[in-house]
DNA sequence: ATGGGGGCCTGCCGGC
DNA sequence: TGCCGGCAGGCCCCCA
């Protein structure tokens, strides 16, 4: 599911209904997602105020006034569904949970936010806010794509010793945090790199071009998510995915969009995941 | 240290 | 119409 842009879009969508607001009641409707929930999670969330919403890689961080942070991962199919229709009248007219609604946050404002995740690859955990960086899901993550730590020198150093393909390496969250299958495909298309290229064989020029390409692709997707956010707001408040147009992802057999290229997009499988690329433009 | 593959779940889609 | 295989945007963990 959600890669960094989608997660960022969800975070931004939650700010108006959660930031600075108190959770009147947290309802935890099953004992686990991918892993068991922490002890007494519902009690630890109930009556907590959400001070701010952060993000690290694909994790949403809800910083609470209890000195704890709720870490939320959407996995492949996780969504946050905001329901404001029943604001102020929830006692008389409780929103019926929908299938796969696993955790429901009822805010003091009356807004309900349901975490819905059919495949249950998602996760939630509570952690002392001051030790977030030491959390087992966070501590091994590489730098943020928009952070100062991520630059040409860093990337060249990390790619230089890697025998595996650039596609696989860019998916490795220890190298760089936040890219998933879709945006790696898009980035490699933009720079003209074949996904089968061993990382250590990339020319310095290609490595240098990867850094801005990664940032551009992610920024454009975040911007597109911002507009989809406004659209969703007008409809049902569903946060989790948005439609975005891709140059190569899921376009097998369709013509390459590059000016003057008539080659069709190819799909191959690498480490069990689909890669889409133009064999003419990406070598 | 690195890399490959299995496994976790459900839903959907295409082919027979 | 139903069944079955394959596929899905993530990520941990085990093994070589």
C-alpha cells in the first residue's frame, strides 16, 4: 500500500480532526494486527490528547500528552476512515463498525476515525515518546528522502558495495526510508536506469541524478495526494490511497511516454515483486 | 555482512 | 455461476 506519499497524505488528513484534540474513547476490536497490540492499548489511548502528528518513513506518529507515542503502520491495505456525520450524536446513533474496522478513535469532538485494514499487514504500537528512535521498527531505518543526511555522497557510499540490483537496494528501508515498489519503478524510469542494473555498477552521474529524482517523484506524489485529500474530504473522508498517474507502474504493454520512444513497457519479476520499465529508455 | 525466499492475511480479477 | 491460481503498493525473520 501506502508508500511515503500516501502515508504523508494520511497524516495531513488526520491533522484537522486529531491534532490538539482529546480521544474520548479508543475501541480496540481485536487483539492484534500483524503483531499483538501493546498491553492495555485502549486504556492508554482513552482520554489522551494528540499533541501533534509526525511521520517517520511509512510510520505515522501520534504524539500524546501522556508522554507516549502511538506508532501506526498502514501495511498494504490500511486506511483511516474519518466519519464526522455523527458528530455530537454518537450516543444515540453509534456508527456501526464496518468489516475490518480494527481500532476506532472517538474524539471529544464527536468525530470517529476508524483504522480499517483488510489484510492486517498493518501495525500499531505504543512507545515512550523520548525513545521513539530506539523503537525496533524505527531504529534500523535509513535517512528520510527529504532530510539533509540523504545526499549524493551518502547514496554513492551505500550503493558502491552492493552487488544486488538497484531496484532491490532502493526498496531496502535501511538504505533509504520511504520508497516502495511503485515509486522505485517511477524513479528508475525518470533517471533512465534499468532495474536489473547491479547497484555498484551505476555511473557517478546516474547516482547523482537519483537524489533529485527521488525527491521530485515523491514531492509530486505528495502534491497529488494533497489534491486527492480535498476530493476525499468532500465525499467520505476515506484516507489511505489516492489515484495518481504513473509513467511505468502497472502499464505493462502500454507505449513508453517518453517523447519519440515507441517501445512498450515491460514487466519483470525481481525478488518476487513486479518491476515495470522501458527497455529502450532504461539501460 | 549480504541476499534470497517464506510467511503473514484478505480481496479481486481473469480464465476455465 | 463457481472454483482456482495468481496477484497486490510492506516488512520481519530465517537460512545459506
